[in-house]
């Protein structure tokens, strides 16, 4: 009989437990290896994207979307930032080659702790079209890097430009930018890239510089003016013209240029000063509903209609002279011709004058004269400078007038028209004893000696106190109002002139 001791039983149980633990661990290792044979290891990153635990198909989809949505913001430093995609730079991700690297390590023989606790970063495999990438950088430089501007100085004392023989320009450091863009694409994440810009010297040929200065100074000496239908409005000074002139380098040669925006800036306040809103006038209406006259002068509004065209006209004239100035003579020297005079004309758009209509009550002249019904009579109020024609107590016409000057006042009193003539030369002796003659005075209605109501074609303004600019004693009306009154009144029509 074999005796089994307690110690033997314990040893056997321990061996069984150890064998079970080893078997369980082996099963876990095998299971871990089988799972991660088709899934990316934990802590696996491609660029900025975590693909740990994902199948190859899931990772392929994520990387494809990341590549399509990635935006690289480029900050040139001297221009506005611009956003581009890697594909616009000629940079594409080789998804399959990248996934081969991410899924290429078998985890079966890898220690669990090391796998679980580690982070693996896989750089995306990129395909870079260097022609596209360098072409983008060249376009960036041509579109955003300011053209070199020579150090031109305008001397106000001599009214001329002066310059140095060298200038600076900014240039994108292409190689550094190329590497930075590729590295940004590898991140698969939205990234900001700052472009390195260097300043370099550019030598200007003395002959080119001298020709440019001579041409620019010929513009400075140009007589440039702007006018309208009434005459000259403004004359450009040498300082004004100097502000229009910019300089650029074309094919290695320096050239002056007239900047139309600067010309427009000079013209704008001139045009604004000439514009005006409509002035609202006032028409008077009697009890019959008839418009009997204008008691407040209206004026049409206007605005400049050709500001841009006027600026372009100035630029075009100077440009045409530039082409002439840059023609080569037989010996190869540049011939500089002054543009001479440039005169541009502003034109206007007009808006029709506007009027308010007010009603005039009957009997306005009762305090001057009590007329019988329908009787024609004329009230001349030299205090308000207003003429009103009545039929009885109903006003039928009113107009602003101008009376006699301070030293030749209009004769006051009650009179009647005794003579009418459509056109007449008027002559007489002025207050200072000198003779005067006014030819072709229209629609004259004499009411006392040489005193008459008549049209005054030589005047623009009525209804203002005349002072020394008044008449020789007659009552002056606008020509259209004088004609209307002439055709209405008859000889014998009463005239009341008073203050």
C-alpha cells in the first residue's frame, strides 16, 4: 500500500496550477497575436492620427480623409496668409506604403508590457512632385513679394526726383519653405507654416536710373489741370504730380508709372466740391388753383459723372508721352519729351429742380389798393423785392425782382402803364453823370417817365437787396416772368411801387 502524504498532494496541485497559468498565458499571447495581426498595435500613430486598434481598412479610410481635409496655412509675413492643401503643393500620401509600415511588425513574439505601454509614430510615406511644389513657391513669390521699389526721393525745393543707384527687394527662401511644406504635410494635421523671407540687394544700371528720373521729372513739369463747363477748377502742383508717380523694375530696367488710384484721390475732393444737392424752390398757387409764380428759387442738383474717366484721361496722356519718350533714337539714346499740357474736363449728371407749392390767400394787396372784381393791377413791394399781379383780389402772377441801386432808387408811388414795347435799347445818364446804354432790353412796360418793368437777361439772381448792383431805377424781372407779365398787362394797368 502506497501512502499519499499531505505534502505530495500540495506539490501536485501546485504543478497543475502552474501548468494552467502557463497555458492561459500562452493562449493570451496567441489571442493577442491573432487580433493584432489584423489590427494596428496600441499607441500606433501616423502623423497626428491614432490608428491603434483599427483594422487596415479602417486606418486606410481615416488616413485618406485626413489627407483630403488637411489645410496648410502659409504666412508669407509681407502679405495676407493663404490656405492650401497638400495636393495643391504636389504632395500626396502613399496610403498603402504607409499602412505597410504601420502593420508590418508581428506582435506574437513581442512582450506584452512593451507593446501596451509604448507609442509608435509612423511617418507617412509621401510622393512629392518637385515641379509642382517649386512652381507653387515661384508663383507665391511673384504674387506676394512686393516688387523692388527704388529709393526715389522728391525734392520739393527743386521740384524733381532724386535716387540712389541701389535698391532692396524681398525674396522667399525657397529651399527652406519647400522642406517646411513637406514636413507640414507629414503631420496630416492643419498646420501653420511661416515663409522665410530674406532681403537682397539689386543693382540698378545708372543709365536706366537716369532715364527714369528724367522722364518722371518731365511729368513733374507738366501743366495738368481739370476744368468743367465754367472754366478751370484746379491746377496740379509739382508735389501733387509727384504723389502720382511710382517706380517699378521691368526686365531689369527701372520705369516710372502714373498710379491711377493716386490721380483719382487728387480728383475726388475737386469733384465733390462741384457736386450739390437740389435746392428746393417754392411755387405759389392762388385760390383758383393756378400756379402764379415762384417765390423761392430752385436749383438743379448735380454730381460729377466721369470721375474715373477723367483720371484715366490724365494717365493715358502721360502714358502716351512715356511711350514716345522711350523710343530709341538712331544713336541708341533715350529721347525724353515733356508731355506739355494736360487738361481734363469734368461732366455732370443733373437732377431736376424740386418745388414746394404753397397757397396764396386772396386779398393780399388790400392794404395797397382796393380793386374792383377782375381789375388788373400790379403790386411792386421793394421791401420784399416781390412783384405780384392781381385780378381784383386774386393774385395771378408773382416774381422776385431787383429794384434800383442805392444811388438810383426806384420811383415810388401809384402809376399806370402808358407804353409797352417788346424790345428796346435803353440809354440814359447814370448817377455819376456818365452815359450808359443797354441794348435789346426785352418786355418793357413804362409806368412813369423812364421807369419801367422789364426783363433783365444780364442778371442771374433776383430777390436780393441790390445795393450798388441795382438798376438805374427800373424794376428788373427774370426774362420769362417779364414776358408773362407783358402779355397779361395792358396799357392803363395800375402799378403800385412801395416799400
